């Protein structure tokens, strides 16, 4: 729990503003104290896909008004982090993140989920002849007027014979992939890089910009729209505090609306 508290304190200014509660014991649903705001957490049984993958989901239920976070929350918030060490026959793990809500809190705008989260997780087995046994320690943040770190130790039951409609509903909320390409300008700034993404023929009230796999801070994008082109500009700052190379093919850009969201995997670089 100490490591989660350090993450919250060091990288999430809004958490500090809202008031971080004392670290909470790990919660296993039976023997340990439940963190404030957390009603329940589980790995759902799920099912086995036609490809032989195990489909499960992290299901978090919160007290009314409490929230937890998307994979890229913005200037504040911490997404769930999974330790699968206790699992058996675990291959590639893919998270299918549902479209997040925009959350205003303490003067900060973040992406997350109010009251509950069902996060579908698809696991390819290392050996298709053996079952996948899932155990995970999950660290995540939850917030109301205060923010607290939570840690739960979960074991998934064996898969069911039929698909779960709750997980299917969450899968239906996953952003669709764009059929066209975004363009982007990438330039150096004093402490990192500035990316301006251009989306012709698109509009959205929110845009998320990410560089998956790299420990970079990304500012809240500034949006503008002109002549049918939506632009989103954000600063990417690495731990070095210096300019660094960004491969535009690795950028993940998500247009988030109230009813749907669209992901652009990479962009075509244009002149600065």
C-alpha cells in the first residue's frame, strides 16, 4: 500500500488537493477492512472465447458518488495496476477499456467511472491444452471528497459455459477504431515534446493523448476546431525533463463524446 500512496502523492496533484486518506489494508473480500468508498471488487468468471482465450473482467462497485479511473486519467488519478504473479498458464493480457466519463473534481478534469467499473480482460493461454487460472493483486485509486488508495487480492472462479451479458455490455462500450488517419505535428519544447493532432471531419468535446508503454506525463489537451478540422495539442514530458524522440505510429489518440468514442492508432506526421 505504501507504493500506491507514493504514486498518488507524487504524480497526482488533484489527489493531494482533495486530501489523501491514510493507506488502507489490502482487501480480500472477507478478512481485511474495506477501504472507504469501496463496496466490492471481483474478477468475474467470464467464459472461454472461440479462439481459446479466457475472457474475464475486473468489476468494482463503489458507494454512490465515488469514482475510479480510466487507463489514462489525465492530470489526476491513478488507473488500476495488476500483478498477475499468482496466475497459472498466463499468456498475453489485453484490457478492453470501456469509454470513460469526464469527471470534474477540485478544479481538475479527469477520465474515469462513477459508482462502478466493469473492465473486460482477455487472456491468451501460454498452453492452449491447459486452463488459465487467474489470481491478481490490483492497486487502484478511488475518490469522493477525499481520495484513497485501494488494493485487493482477487481470484477468478472457473469460466462459465455462456457469455456474461454484463461483460458483453462493457465490451460494447469500448471505443471503436477510426477508419481514417489523424495527422500530427511534433515539436520540441524546453522539457519535452509538444504534439498537435489534427482530425479532419471529426468533432468531440474531449480528446485523450497517450504514448503507451512510456513513463511520460501528458498535459490536458487544448482543443480548437476550424473549417471542419478538430485540433488537440498537448505537452509530453519525460522523466528526464528534456526533449525526446516520439514515434507518431505509437501515439494513441482517443476522441471521447457523451455517447461514443473513437481511437486512432498512430498518426501521420506533417510539418511543424
